[in-house]
C-alpha cells in the first residue's frame, strides 16, 4: 500500500513540475511577445487579427481556399475578431485584471490614443494593425447590419478589397512615419 502511495505521490509531483514548467514557458513567450510589440492588449488583438486576415485574404485571392460568399464573409470576419479577442483575453487574463483594477484611478487605460499616435513612428506595424482592424470591423459590421439594403456579394472581390485597404493603410502610415521622423530629427 505504501509503495502505491509513493508512486502516486511521485507521479503527482512530476505532473506539478511539468505544469509549472509549462506555465513558465508560456509566461516566457508572453514576455518575449510583449517586449517585441510593447503595446496594449487592444493593439495585440489588432496585430493578430490583421496578420490572420491578410494571410487568409491572400489564400482566398490565390485560390488556395474557397472565398466566403454574401453576408457570411462579413460575419466570418467579425467571428474571427471574437475568437482572437477571446484567445488574447485567456492568455492575458492577469494583465487585464490589473488594468481593470487601475482603470478606476484613470491613470492606466486599456489604450492611450495620444501616446499611441506619438509613438507611431516607433512601431508602425502596430499602428497599421489597429487602423486596419478598426476600419475592417466598422465596415463589416455596418454592411452586416445593413445587409438587406446593401446586399453584400462577398467572394474574391471582398478579399481583394481587404488587401487593398491593408495596402492603403500601410502606405499611409509609412508616409506619416517618414514625415514625422524627419520633423523630429
């Protein structure tokens, strides 16, 4: 009987050590990612959403995936944003709780627009991601809500429009970055 309990105890200790190591690995990845982006949680959600949306749009345009049709294409994008947001909230749960606790003091908000605009030239891709996500969500939500009047088509043209929107925002932010960096030097 004692041998059985000692084996169970050793097994439980091993599982605890594995769990602790897994948590440390996840926290190391989170810290490395946070150091790389240096942004807020909203910018993090936008960054992941933008990368997935652009890659998916390229796949749709190239014919590697079947383009979504009609209003479902817009609903699909909104669903993707929901899934990405949920995953980020799960991984950043502790930070979100600390931000919400400090939110009452109004010192630390989830997204500081003035700070973000002044740091645009430092992390231009994050700026592109936030602008692209905002424009995409506002457009797709509007079209989905007004689908009876607008009759969205979806298809390959929809994904071309997403890629064109991404390109316009990227070129605009890079131009702004170049102008702002020349003024500041």
